[in-house]
C-alpha cells in the first residue's frame, strides 16, 4: 500500500523537469498486476509527464517500451560470472540484460544463466 501511495505522489508532482527514480515497482503483487502497473506508470511518465526517469525492474517485458516510445532507452549494469562467483562491474551499458538474472542471487555464489 505504501508503494502505491508513493507512486501516486510521484505521478501527481512530477514534471518534465523532474528526475524520477523507481525501483522494482509492482514487486509483491501478482505477476500480471505488477507488470500492468509498471507498464502503465512508466508509459505515463515517458509519454505524458516526459520526466527523466530511471526505472529498475525485474520485468524484462518492460524493455519493449523502447520499441513503442522513442525517448525510452534500455540500459543495464554489467556483471561478470566466473567459477561460480559474481563480480559487479559497476558499468552501465546500453541494451537489455537478457540471459542472466543476478538480482535474486546477489547473496548466492553467482548468477544463473
């Protein structure tokens, strides 16, 4: 509930001059509900508000927004796996983070491919 109240505040107050940072919106809901919320909110911020927005998500499907909205760009943070260990490289690179899911496994010995 707190997440939705915070999101409502962001949507009401954000302008084209805002920097909006959203992390894992829709987490804790059903997959379809969470994805629907994340898509609608990110689409609104990009199309209507036109705010600069950094949107971290586990919904890989949201990367399709870059096909629908020219101002949307996909970026990912690079990581290296070797011998079962994970090294975060702290480099932001263009494109999607397909093929590896590290977020759920930061506490483990590495990413799963």
